[in-house]
C-alpha cells in the first residue's frame, strides 16, 4: 500500500501565520504539523509516501523530510499548482500509485489513540475504508448516515441538516479503482473534485466500509488558529502526563523496524541538544538497549 499526504491549500484560515510558512509546517506543540500524519502512515506500515503541496512550499517540506531515508521511507514530492479538491491528489499521484492500493491522509489532521488505523491498513483488501467520528458540529464535514444495523447508507458533504453526528475524518483507504473513479468525477459547484463524491461512488458499488472510531480516540483538525492552539494544548497534556511523544516519526520508524537501533542512534546523534533529542535518547534508545 502506498501513502499520500495532502499538504497543499492556501491555509487562509490561519492567516497571517501562513504568510511565514505553510499550514502543515506550523508547530503543533513541539513538532511541525506534518509529523503527525507522517507518523500515522508509518505506524500503519507504509513506507512509500507521496507528499503533495504547493510549488512554493515543496522546498520547505524537502528540507524538513529529505528523501525519507532517515525514517526508512521513500518520499516522493508532487506539486498541486491549484487546490481543486482532495480527490485531485489521486490524479496528481497517479504514476506514484501505480497498481497499488493507497491511503490518503490530510496534512492538518492529527489522530491519537488505539490501533484502529493500523488494523485497518493491515486488513484492507479491496473497495474503500473510511471512518466515522462523533462530533458536535457535523455540518462542517462530510457526514455518514448509518442504518439500524450500523451499515453506512448515505454520505453528504457539509449538509445543512446532517442525518447523523458522524463526520468523516481526513484518512481514507482505497483500492486501485480510486484513480478511475476520480477521473470520471465532475467538479462540484465550488469547482472541486470532492472526496465525498469518491466515497459515494464506492457506496453505490457496495464497496464502502465505514469504521466508527471508538470513544477515547482523538481526532484533531488543526486548520484554524483556535484549533491549532487546542491541538497543541492536547498534545502537550498527553505528552507530559504519559511521558511519551505523539507524532514522532523517528520512534515510529524504529518500532516498525524501518530503521535499526544503530541507525536510530546515528539519526538522534545528529539532532541538536533539545527536549526532542532527550526523549529519543532516554525513552526509546535507552529502553531498547535495556531490553537487548
């Protein structure tokens, strides 16, 4: 399975912060925002990743992540010259996807809790898998409606009268048919290739699986100034309370076996003295040495 991180867009809701750097490069507590979706893909066992962003922001992502080798990954970079919908990512990355299935994650979505995504990646065979998360303001999102047996029966994009409180968060898993489905889409009234339209087509084919995310699972959308602050506060609270890091790709790559302990020690040795390095040395490397 391939992975796509969509990190484009103007980031207008974060103005004037985005005059300085892309939305997905803004700090969420102690890390750039893009570290969180990157870590989610790594934890799911995905090693081939395509990062899509604007022409002006791609050099900054390259500077941050390089070719991905320090995380045991291969990272391909593609330009989204003009944001024309989430589903446009599949057309931009068509040659990258090839004949594989693909997981698409939005660069401003942060997830924490449980192993639902890891199991979904591992168990995926065909069709499409998306997720449902209970929210108080479903009219802001794509909304999935379930029948009495818990089966998805409809999906609507930002409905004025939502049929449920289950929003679809920004992580989607598709088989290779997604490219053909996207090519057949017509732009919506706002001129975009809507991801909801892709999901509706899979639903029409009887090939859409929707997993409800359990209570206690956290989904943070850091696309506005207030939600960015809330996400930082949440991450700080969890990290201080539990003594772990959320969204740490070096640790995730090591625990997935993408890099060895020796490689991790070399990577960490090149990080300046800071809290981030201290965590990797004390909580990851030292623990791994102790367990040898």
